[in-house]
C-alpha cells in the first residue's frame, strides 16, 4: 500500500481535533475558502461527481458538497474518516466516505468522477507519482484534477519547516519531511505521463504580519495545480 504508517499514525492521533479551527489544523481551515473558490471558479461544482483523495476530517470535502457537488471522500486514516463522517451527520451534509487508497479505488471506479482533488497529501506518501496516476485513472476524459503540495527548495525549507513548525508553531514539529516535497516540474511530469494536461499553477503564501493567506504567483513554497484529462 502506498502509505507511510508513521504519517497515518501522526494524523490519526490528531483526528479528534480536525474540526477545531484553533487546533493544529487551523491552517487548513484558513486556506480552505481560498482553495475551494479557486477550484469552483475553474469548474463550477454544482451537480458534478467529485472525489476528494486524502480527505482527512473532511474540511474541503464538506465545502465542495455545500457547493452542490456529489462528493466522495477517501483516506487511509480510519480515525480521521470517523471524524469526517460524524461531522457530516451533524451538519446534515450527504457525503460518501470510504477507507480505501486512491490506487484501489481506481481499480474499482476508473473514469467515474468529473473532478478529483488531492490537496496537501502528495508530500505525505512514499510514491506520489502513483497517486497522480490513480487520480488520472479516476477522472473522466475531459475531467479536472486539482493538486496542492509543497515545493522543494531552500526557501520552502525555511518557511514551511523552520518557520511554520519551529518559529511560528503553526504546525506540530515533524508535520513535514523536506525530502518528500515536490517541485512543480516534477508534479507536472507525473501528470503528463498519465495523460493529464497542466492548465494552471498558483502559489499560496502566508503573511505572518497580517496572519493572512493569499493566492498569487509565488509558487516557491505552497502551490496548487489544475489539470485536465486528455480526451
């Protein structure tokens, strides 16, 4: 299975805090409106069949469902999925959650989704290219795939690890492994290899003075990629 047991345990241990906006998941809560609107502006989600890979506690998953999408969320953390499922029941939002890998779901439901999202996940798996290939298999021809991850360079090490984990303490120490960061060129190559065309690249930055996130052209640290499957 394309998963790191230590990574799964790390997020499972924090699962009960997933929906606490002041917890370790605060950054996810704060960037969620930005990434949701970027996706929705490119592909209006209402009525579409959407898959959220590595959904965790369901922050983006629920947000896309609120836009009118029919959403499935998958993850390999059983505890995170239980939190996600419980929260969706509390809010009355219909979402299908399943404990399954992207690769296994691709073997079962290839070409079944209009949109596939895989956000803040690729830098946590041993073989990110395998996940990208599964995304390409799961989306319909002409459908859209969205990724977000961390660039690999000295600036990203300074900001994403030293800054976020040790100085600002926005994330628990050890959240990220610099060796697993992925450059836009690498991710673009993964995508092209399995029939995805890269349509857009966007940077996501944090201003420690205003404590605000914004989307822009600075892809040195966090970045998002929009792809379309070749017809």
